[in-house]
C-alpha cells in the first residue's frame, strides 16, 4: 500500500475518533470528524484501486451512506419529537416518546447494516495486505454497532475497533515503486 494511502487512513481514523469523542463539546469537532471521514473515504478508495479489490470501495461507500442516513434520521426525527413535546402537551409527550424510540430503532438498524458493510470492506483489505487488524477492527466495529444499545458498551467496542484499524493503516507495509532504488 502506498504511503499516502496509509497516512490518509491512519490520520483519517484519528480525526474521526477525536471528532466523535469530543463532538459533544463544540460544533468544530463535528467538522473534525467529517474531515476524518473524508480522509477515510479517500484512503479506502485508493486502497481498493491499489489492491485491485473494487468491493472494498463499494462496501465502504454503502457503509458511509448508511451512517449518514442514520445520523440525519436521528437528528430530524428526534428533533421533530422534541418540538412535539414542547408544543403539544400530553399528546406531544406521547409523540416524543414514540418518535424518539421509533427513530432511534430505525437509525440503530441502519447503523448495524452500515457496520456490516464496513466489516465487509475490511475483509478483502486484510486479506490483500496480510494485516489481520483490518478484519479484527472491522468485526469489532460491527459487534459494537449491535451492542451499542446495551448501556453504550458498544461505543467502547467500536472505539477499540477503530483504534485497531488505525494501527493497521500505520503498520501496513509500503509498496516500493519498481523504478526506485531500494
């Protein structure tokens, strides 16, 4: 894998992790997470081209789109439910409860499906590079997405998976161009 791809992937994960963990502090950290996500998209695209595995790019793209849809769903559905609660009295409280729970469950299902595609992108990356941390990290991200509903435990598992994939990007051996001296 080329050095640029490795750096984009490793630093992309670092930005994504930092932005996700610190996102509740200020809006700027959401932009940091977005920058990390863009770096990761570029890294996975480059890796799929370098390794000749188009399914890496296809799966990671589906995963990112599902994550975005799930996030927007939570923002709009829960936001609408909050508005109903503030303006609707008892009926608003009922709308808030059903809207928040229903929107949250749909977003969680989309998040799990996205995590499955992330794992599917990690498998050929692991097989092509010989670095097992990609596959293990992808599996932990998937397991974390499933178990996130259990007291947030899954968020810690996902964080560990993302850290493992960060390490995987930084430890993957570089491809030396054929015409350069060794």
